[in-house]
C-alpha cells in the first residue's frame, strides 16, 4: 500500500487551478522528488497530502485513508511535514521546537527524540539557543529536526535545502535517503535537478499543475522534458558522484543563470 497517494487530484487556490488531475504515489522505502518551474504545483501537491489544501476532485490518501476523513491527530500519526515557510513566531529554544515534532510522546521522551533529531542535522549545539537568534540556515536545520523527530510512516519536505550551504544540502538529502532506507516514504520538492537525479528513486515533473513526466530520474528528465518544461537544453553525463546536468543553456541559447538565479546544476 502506498503511504502517500494522489488520484486524479484537482485543487484550486484563490480561484486558480493549482492541481489538474495529478496522480502520484510514494511507497515505504522510496524517495520521490517533485521538480518543476516556480508555480508548477510542487507545494500544492504536498499541502494537499497534508490536508492543508482541500482537493476539489479526485482523492488524497495517507496509508489508504482519505485525508479529508482523518483528524489532525490521525494525519500527524501518518505523515511528518516540513513546510517551505521557516518563520517561527516565538523565540523558543531549538530543543523545544524540535520536540514539537513528537506530539505523541511524553515530555522526557519527546525531549530525547528532539535531541536525537538535532544531532542528526548536526545542530545539537543549538539545543538551548532561541530560534530567533539563529541564522536562516540554522533555523532550517532545527525545523528539519522537528520533522525528523516524528515517528510517522511518511515524511514530506517542501524545498528543505533552499538557502543552505552545499555541504548542508547534501547532509539533508543523505538524511532523507537514510529515512527511506529505514522504511519511511519520502516526498521532497527540489529545484536542483542534478541533486534530484542523484538522490531520488523517482522524479515527478510538474508543469502548470499537471504531471508532465514521471519515472526513474533520467527517464523523467529527458532532453525533451527539459526543453518543454524548463526551457532548457543540456545533457546528462555520468560521474563518480552520479548524474550531472551539463552544458545547460536556455532554449534561446542564452546561458543558464542569465535570466534567473541559479547555476547549471541548479537552473531553476
């Protein structure tokens, strides 16, 4: 049974269609990456599965149960969610923020889970520091620890590596990969196509709220899909570290990064 599933899901936000017949499934033990241009529907997919964006057609399911029929407690028991938004209203210590990810544990047990999660994201030294006193990257690690502290069958992370240093990005993706090896179903949205190809079992390409391609990374991110969805030309080459998107240019011939921020490995 899939831990996360959308079946021909449609959804609207502010009167605009943000999902249009989207179907996807994530099984325990795999990492699925959502990629696509800004506004393609990546966050909407994750929010629909979290029960934060009602689907107007089709279905959103957690472990086979309709999301709309689950209470917030039941949803929290099935999936941990790391949103894109990193603002925290109160200047709580990192340990207390991370412990919020373990709502079904008693005080001491929740604190122990929070300590473990902070150690996993290499932020144990921040345990007693207020989150308002941290850099954006440090706060991002604490929020990831909050998601890791949850004992849920699935984990969804919306752009978890945005704004992080390259070494921290790899650390986060390695952690998500380890979670999948332990049996969790992991759904993550990414902008870096090379990192998606290296760390995901499958890639779902979104464009205009629809699934434009889906499959093994290099089967989904073909030159045709790169041109049609991202307006990019480039080629994949194999390296000892994994696939690398090389020679990336926009379809009009201008260098990648000339019109948008990013690098050849992170063109969108």
